[in-house]
């Protein structure tokens, strides 16, 4: 079986620069607006298709090109974007960009610096290799640590490298490179294959995550609550990178998307004044009342363990996050 042809160039952030900081919904997608990376990868994949892609289980009929939902349940009017220092690189299995329930699309909506590349065993996009070598970024492959050589596994982001000067000079450390989270967006068997057969990932540290909460994703079935969809994994990565507000916005946006998707599937109207929309508005407004920051412990005392529901990086020996949970379920 031949590997699918890759696009001629990398699918990165929209060439028209998006706002540096957006503290509100972007509003409806305007006609002629530049689509994001996942949208463009989807268009490229559709152009290579010999027949239309028919999603299983989702609503039928016309779909909005901006959010992939039926027009009556369109989400473009509440699409958020939050300024982040971190970036996301989605390495997507062949049909992942075509699935209307894929949540990598939501990541690209929220995080401006999102790239999306199609994966093939025998080919690699030169733009992907260039991105991974870009000195401004520190890439991390997000993958369960129990399947990786221990020497590659990290559970925290790498510290800034020392400058090439003596400590007495007061030069301190070099500015830390921006974290770039490489997410393998595929079914679990596909993700393991992608990890093994992508030698250009071998030199990168592997970030192993262990959250405390269970997945809230409801669009595809899973027998395990510790299998997370791609957007949830991205949220955990953002939180680890100190982007707590962006993580909250992404999770709230995922909940709104799930609500609209399921309401459309069951031919029910969406509830714009429901809990999901209220949580998204609160996250965009920076309302942390429901999730106040922990109080620092007194000097000399250990910090308390995270409360249930808080994301925290734990030992990779614990049950791992499945970074490909987004598409492993049908």
C-alpha cells in the first residue's frame, strides 16, 4: 500500500498574522478570512480524495466550513483565541483532518502558533523538519513514557541553557526557547506506529503527562477514562507551560463544541445560555473564581498535593495519557 502524497509545503499558522492578544471571541468567521493550519490540511487532503469522506455517527447534510458543524449549530461566532508563548505541532494520520469530531481543529482555533502536517511512513514534509530545527522552539513529543527509553522521558519542561560566560559575570541564563508540543493525532495503534517510524523525532525529548482528572470528551466512546482527546492533551501541555488561562479556554471551548455537536446529532437546538457557553465566557474574561490559584505553603513546608481535577505532571511510570485518544474512538 502506497503512502499518501504529502502537501507540497508545510501547513503552518495562517500567513496573515493574527492578533498578538485576543481576550474575547474573534466573532464570526469573515468571508475571505485565511483558514488555519488544520483547515488548510483538510482542504489539501480533500483535494486528493477520490470520493467524498462520510463521517460515521455525526450529523448529516451541509456543514459550515469554519467549524464543521451544521449551519444551525455553527460555532464561528464564539471562536476564541488567546495569546500563548507555546506552540503546537499536529502530526496527523491520513484521514484525521477529515473527521468532523477531530479536536485538533479546536487547538488551531485557540492557539495561533499551530502547525499541522500529514504523516506518511516513507515521506516527511521538509517544512516539518525545518520547524523542528528552528532555534526559537524547543520541541517535545507528547507520548506515554512507558513506551519510551527512560533517558528520553521528561515530565517537566527543560530549563534555560546556561550562557557561554562565567557565572560571576552576572550574565545568568539564556532566554528559554519557546515550547513546541508535537502531538500525534491518530488512533492509538497508528500513533505507536508513527512514533516508531518517524526517525526525525528520535532526538527530541518525550513529554509524558499524568493528569489527575478523567476525560470529559464524549464524541467518541472509550472504555478508559484516562484516554484523552487531542485538545485535552494540548490543554494539559499548555498548563504545564504556565499557560493556565489558555488551557482553561481550550477546555471550555471543547465543551461548547461537544455540546453543539451532540445537539446537532440528536436534532436539538444548542443552548447559548447554557453552562458550557457560560464557562467559555468566564474563561475568556479571565474569571478564575471557580479555579483559584493554590495558596503558596509557608516557608519550609511542602506544597500540598494537587486537588482532584487539577492537571499535574506525575511519574511516567503511572498510567499514561494516550495522546491519540482523539481518533482512537468511534
